[in-house]
């Protein structure tokens, strides 16, 4: 994939959502810069600008080491926090006030981060924490707290999240 296509791979999924387009363009550019040490040195001011603008001003934490497949959609984006070790598949949807990351275990260590499949629709104010796996074509309802694996082709809602249908 050429650089131009790489930078704009999320553009079509965020039609009429300029904020989502801008944030994801900037995120993909940061990922491209992050691949080579010489780029990190040359574009250090941009890396700091990304962190200040996207994380501090817009309130969207998408770390540069995060693995996200193509076609991500961001709706509203405010208060979105994703841990850098999380893996997100292709054509997923993330909404506002969502937290995805590890949890602190009883021995003081931290769990692994979630692995999210393709075509997953994550509602607003969802919390996905711990070493969980979410299958492909899953819908997670608003306000859900996911602490266990969710199989593919299901709908999950509630606190803690439970599967409604297959």
C-alpha cells in the first residue's frame, strides 16, 4: 500500500465527520513516522503536536504504537481512551467515552490488553478491560462493561456484558 492510500484508508468510513477524518489521518501519519528511528527524530515536533492536539485538546488517546486495521470509524471521539497494546481489527466503530485497555491484577501486575475482531461496533461509554477477545461482527451496546470474551456474530449488553443473541 502506498503512503497516500495508507494515510487516507479511514477517510471513506468517516464521511461527513471531519473530526474523525482529521484524527485518523493524523494517527496514520504518526504510525508511518513511528516505523523508522530517523523519521522519529526528523518529525519529533509533529509527534509532540499530535500528542498535544489529539490527546490533550480533543481528548482522544490513540497512541502511536496502537494496532488498528483499516476502515476505523470514530463517532464523536471525546473521552476515547485506547491502550497502546490493544489490537483492533478492520472496519470497527468506536464511539465517545469508550475505554479499552488492561486491568490491574491482584498480584499487582497488569493483564494483557483486549483483541478486537473485524466489523465490531462499540457503543458509547463502553469499557473493555483485561485479556479479552471479541470476535468478528459483534455489537457492544452503550454503557457495557466487557470483562469476558465475546464470541463472533453476537450482541452484548450490560454490566457485566452478557451475550443477547447469536
